[in-house]
């Protein structure tokens, strides 16, 4: 089966495995799920990003769902993923489908499923959708070849497809969630980098109406994403770093291809990684807003979050990699105070009062709000966190290697190693991948030093092995990552 749902939907290479035929297979599985487990009459909302063919693929999904008797509300223009999720919840739809491959290279596209509550499908929902892959809809022998636009399926005539603009209520919600007057009063100027993606015009429009100075960067639609992948990390944001300094901005606020993830650059052009962004937002929510609720973080994120949560007496839940695990916790009624905020290493952060969904546009606005409230630039906010909770530095390497080498590395890493990257292994964890906590002499003399940890994890959706590390200095991080790569490539000697 070519179509396989990973941590956040199905992705493939356009014209290779991401074809109209395979998109129909995915759409049929979603239709079967909605017919069996949701209120199909409530309909499904469909959005799409700026990638090649996204609108066309969205129309194919719409035809399959409508053919199954499920009413469809189709975006009439490019749609950020969180806007689609907001529409699903606001319209009380049965679910939503987003055509996007998020931060992947230009040749990729994908299908994400959004559940009725306005967030990523939970692990149980995704597993249920996967169980229908390859199974025909009632009245349709092969979902990959539904070319008859008059076919009747599921005992019902083809449902209506209505095109609408999902933006107005979503933008209004963003504007209401943050203090735009405070941001304007701060006098800060911002660079808004949308990476040729679906976020173009959103923050720019909000800031224009509020009178907040800004420069929008890479806002034209270009499905080639020239020179970059639309992921807000280096080297894709090298030009952003230069532009922030050149334009004399207090921060650069960056969203990925479908605007659900955030990246940032400080006033000096330094990259502020997703871990620091999450930490800045968490500290502000707990100290300024004092909103109730627990905190969640993915297995590959900074342990600075643990220290912030502990200081404020909040429970922290660690979970697998993928935002669907955050959603599961946000929806868990057994958590007495609920979840305030949850996030992942790749810049996906969700605040439950807004949506059980990551939202790069909201988080960009919130960062600006924090800067205004604290009267600090982004660089100053990060420095204050490092001073209070200890220096935490982070790095990640994506290793594109053969399946054999990848599996060998994971097997050897799980064989009870006493030493890794030249450092003594204190303990290991295997929640999602294999994580080594290491005794690092380089951190011994530092006040409140970060723990040194290394994580090896095979991607569930892409042909690669990801290697993550956090330590007390960037030098330590790079040393551990270099040794870990040698371990992967050289057959076992760490």
C-alpha cells in the first residue's frame, strides 16, 4: 500500500506516489471513516496550501467525499492549516482535510486529517482511517478510479460542494487573542517571513490595521520555494537573519509552508529555535496570564520546559513525537486542570484556549505580545531564560541513509550501551526512539547546567534517521552530534 498515514497524515512526492489515483484512495479512506464514525451530514471542510497542484488535489478529495454523500465546504483560496482547523470547529463539521506537505521540499505534497474538535486527528482516529485504506466506498468498486461524476454511492446522491472563504472568523479570533494595542505601543518593528507559504498576508494584514510597523518577506506564492525548504530552520532562514538586521527589526517571525509551525530570529540575526520560543511563551503564560492547566512536550524537546513548569507548580506530560499526541492530552477529561499548552521540537505549539492545534500565526503574534509586555527584545527574553534556568543549547542532524543502515543503528543503540559519543551513559529512555542521558564533564562546572541527552529516531514518514541533542553549550552539542553520526555510519563504535 503506497498510502500510509504517519505522525501527521500522508505525504508523498508529486507525480511519483502523490498522484490523483492515490489521493482518491486516501480520500476514500477518510470518507469511509466519516461515514462510519462521525456525523457525515455535518460535512467536511477542505483547505490547501501554495504547493504545486494543491488546489487541484483538494478538488479531487472534494469529489470523492461529495460522491460518498458527504457535503463539502472547499476553501476558495489558499488556506493556512490552523485556519482550516478553526473552520472545522466553528462550522461544527464532521472533520477537515488539508492538502499540504507542510515544511517538506517542493516536490512533496500531502493529506492531513483534522478532526471535528478542530485539531490533528488523534492516534485512534488516524489508525481508524488507515484501516479503511484500499477499501472501496459503498457503490464504488475502486476509489482510485472514480471518474464518473454522476455515480451514486452509499445509497445517497452526490452531495454539494460549496466554496467559501474561511479567513474572516479566523483572523478575528487571532486579533481578539492578543493585545495589539500593547504591541503597537512597544514601538517594535517586526519582519514577517512566510516562506512563500500559506501564511502570506495574515499577520501583515493584522499589523497594517493595528498600525504596527513590519516588513513582510518572501510573501509571493511560489510553489518551487526557490532556494529553500519551507521549514523555519537553518539554512532556510539565512536570508531572514540578514533581512532582520538590515531592516532594523526587533525580531523576525517566521511561519512554515502551511503556517502551523513557527520559527524566529532575534534583533541581532541569531536563530531562536523552537525550544526557546516555546519556553518564552510558557514563562509568559504562567507568570503574566496565570492561566490554569498542565504542560505537554514531545520526547525530543528541551528539558528547560520541565524546569519552568516545576517552578510554577505545573504538571508536565512528556509524549511521543507528533502533534496528535498533544491533541490526545488536550482532549483527555481525566486531566483535572486540562492542558494549557503543548508543543513539539519542529515549532508546532498549541494553546488550548485557541485551538487544540498548532498555529504558527497565533504564536508569532504571541511572541510579539510577550516582547511588548516584558519590554524586552526577543534576544533579551532568551538571555533572561538562560540566566534563570541554566544554559540549554540544542542541535539536530537529519541523516539520509539506507534503510539497512538506519535499522542497524537503532538496533545497536538499543543494545544496552554503557558509553555513547565518548560519554558515560547514565540512563536510557525509549518512549519514541532511543534517548541517552550522558555524563558530560564539560557541563560539570556550569551553574544549573542543562542535562546532556542524545536521541536517535527513525522518521515514520521520510527515509531518514534524525539525531537530536541538548547540552549546556553549543560546543558540547556539536561534539555529541558528530560522535553520534560516526556511530550511525561506522557500524557500532561510538
